[in-house]
C-alpha cells in the first residue's frame, strides 16, 4: 500500500507539475478540440498508475535487489508515452510538446527516486531481521553450503536459510540445522511447518520425481519453490529458460563487450570524462597547487598498470605520498592491513598531510579521467591491477583483463580496501561476465555514495 501511495504522489507531482509549468493556472484545451488538459492530466495519472500496476513493477521477485525493478518502471513509463504519441498522431491531436517533455522525464525521475528510497528502508529492515523469507534448503552438501553462505552474505535480498535437508552424506557449516538426508515429500512438509518456512530452495542433487511431487505439494500450500542451479555470479539477463521435451533448459549466453555495446560504452566514456574534466579543471588545479606547496616532488604520480588484453599503461593519480614512498615500502610490508596481495595501511607514514585529505574523498583518482579520455581506462570496470598482481594470477583470473579497467567498479562500492583478494577478484569477474549499461549507471551512483561515506578509503 505504501508503494502505491508513493507512486500516486510521484505521478501526480509529475503530471501536475508539467501542467502548471506549461499552462499555468489556465484551463487550456488541446488545439482544435474541446478536450481540456485538466481532464487529460487526470486520465494520464489514472492510466500511468494502471500501467505501473500491471507491468510487474511491484512484483515481489524484483523488489529490493538488482536493476529489474528500475528497468520495469522506466520501460512501462516510456511505453505509455509512446502509446500517447501514437494516439495523438492517429487522431491528429496537437498535444503540447512542452507538457509531455516535462511530465515524462520528471515522472520517471521521481518514480525511480521513490523506489530507491523505499529499497533503502527495506534493506534496513532486512538487516534488522524483518521482511525476510524463511528458506528451507535442499540439495547436495557442497551446494547447500555454498547457497547458505551466499544468501547470508546478501541478506538484503530477503532470503534467510533456517534449515536444510541434504541429498548426500556430506557435511556443512554447523550453524545451519540439518534435518536429515534423502528426504521424502512428507518430511519436507513437516519441516516447513516446524520451521515456519515460506520458501524451499533446491540446489543440485535432488531426484526429478521427488522434485515434481514436491512442487505439487508446495503449490497446494502456497509455499514458494526456488531452483538454485550450480551457476554462480551469472546475472539475470544472461539466463534464459526454454522448455524442451518437458525439461526447463537453462541457457546461459556468452558475455561479450563488442560491436555497438563497445561503441556505446566508449562514447559514454569520452563524453562523460570530457564534461567532468571541463567542470573539475579549476578544482584540480587548486589541488595540484596544494600538493606542490605541501611537499617536494611531482604533482602527478605515474604508476604502471595492466589494462585490457594485458597491455601495460601508465595510470595517473595526484601524488598523495612522499617522493620516497616506493623506497620505504619494503620496510613497511610486514605492517600491511590489506589483502594477501595488495599492500594497504590505514595510517601509512608515507602519506602527506594533503594526501590524507585527497585520499579520504578519492580526489587523488581524478587525473584518471585523462586515462579514460585516452582510452587506457573506462569510467566503470575492474580495478586496474599492478604487474606484480597479474604475475600471480591463476588461469581464470586473467578473464578480468577482457575489458578495460575502470576508475570505479563493483570493488569500489563493495568495501574497497577492506575486501579480501578472493572477493576483489570475484567482483571483478562478475562485472566482466555480466556487464550492462544499467549496471554501469548503478555503479556510478553507488560510487558517489561510497566516496561521500568514505567507505573503505585509506
């Protein structure tokens, strides 16, 4: 109900605002008709809310996580105004362009902001143990253990494992109660009753006949059923289900960043970096002057990094350390507070006074916009690795070099310096495997939040 009220408020504000901005207090009519824009506005509000209601924007499966909810809100609104344009053309209605050009973008912006705000409230509640689906896990020990770990790591997704049935003789983390092995349908139903579960998640190792009978029983009791295949770190857009001979075959498309997608990403990088450099040129000049006055040495720090396809390039940063920082590194390595590969130290004595401040707000990374403009880097991508890191990569870790490194990425908005090496690699590989324009925009938005909150920055 709260979501419907907020949607109503957003749509009324957008349509009402467009009406006032275009016509003021006048009750104007569509050219050569007696239809008033006041009536059109009321009708548009009703139809817009109806479209949002029946286009899956409130589907529980997309609320609270991922980008699908935002995509559905934007797509349904665009389809509505597309239909409005077609109707206006067919009926030869001279609809005021200013009215439409204000109502559509303002409405989408307000709706997306409202959904984001509600998602933050939902995430806070889930972290406090509210609004969670109680999940019973079924499957082989290794798969159940992996699923239990991942669901607990991302509790904001809304799934809380409460117990498990195993289909083999393996063992799992003792914090999750194991109710038995090779369960029958009756045993699963009894467990659902006892544990007050409302969802059953089934991983690998279950018998097809058992699954079919269990599905019927769960459907009769209105208990959710989730199939959790052994695929990990694969996002929704790459997965397609196709029924073949009564089997739901899961197709996974190959990740590719080429053709028009690559052109679109590069075009966005060039335009965005150019605009940002133009806007930030004066502040960057001030920072450069402060660095020069604070300590001896160059303003810019050039460091060799490895880019797409293993090609080396020099990454630019504002110098935040003393000029002899590299010479003093060896003596400080035993005090590292970073992960197993990268040296990190919260109170690094090599950092200058200005360096502490520009690091706190990631200002030291602004010169990398020149790397983006040159084509060495992208605004969003995997973290640019050092040659020493690449030298110890395992075979699968080289996949992160399939795309250009970025100024920001999933690693930047997920803990930065506080991440383990394994988690950093996993996030980078996830980005490579599941790149999309929507994900890039979300990462850029979350980066702004992370920088202002100074999460993991030192």
